[in-house]
């Protein structure tokens, strides 16, 4: 058993330089490779997060701008609707005024025609009244001449 322990001690003695070399490589890689890699990854993460934050800020600004534009469009539409309503009211009132004027002229024409008809009727009645007596005499004369004949 002592030989085994001596052999094991010899192996451990020969493994010390390998262990030392392994520790040196470990710290060397940690300082030279993994340290800069960690820094690069941290910078990349920071820039990614920065870009993400910037994109969120841009998105927020775009949303606010879209909301503002929608509000302006809504206001502009309301103004257009008001102008259209105002124009429609104006046209309606103008049309009503023209219609009333046409009705007034039609009433005047009807009144004038009625007055003319009444005047013609009165003239015709006077003419008939004037000729009634003469016609009655002619009819009576004609009847009397038939009876005597």
C-alpha cells in the first residue's frame, strides 16, 4: 500500500505544474477573452436597451402626433359640416324667398285676371242689359207676326 501512496504522491507532484498551468490559462482567458466579451455584451445590451427605449419614445411621440392629427381632423370636419349646414340654410332661405316672391307674383296675376274677368263680366252684363230690351221686342214682334200669319 505504501507503494501505491508513493506512486500517487509522485503523480500528484507531476500534476502540480499542469494544475498551475490550468489556473494560469483560466485567469488569462478570464482577463483576455471573457472580460472583453462581457464588456462587448454589456455594451450591446445597453445599446439594445437604449434603442428599445428610443423606439418606445418615438412610438409614444407618434401616438401623440396621431392623436393630435385626429383631433385636428375632427375639428376641421366639424367646421366643414358647420359651413355646409350654414350654406344649406342660406340656400333654403333664398329658395323660400324666391318661392314666396313667385307666389306673390302669381297672386297678383290671379287678382289682375280676376279683376279683368269681373270687369268683362260687368261689361257683358251691361251690354246684355242694354240689348235685352231690344231682343225682347224683336222676339215679341216675331211671335206676333207668326200668330198673324
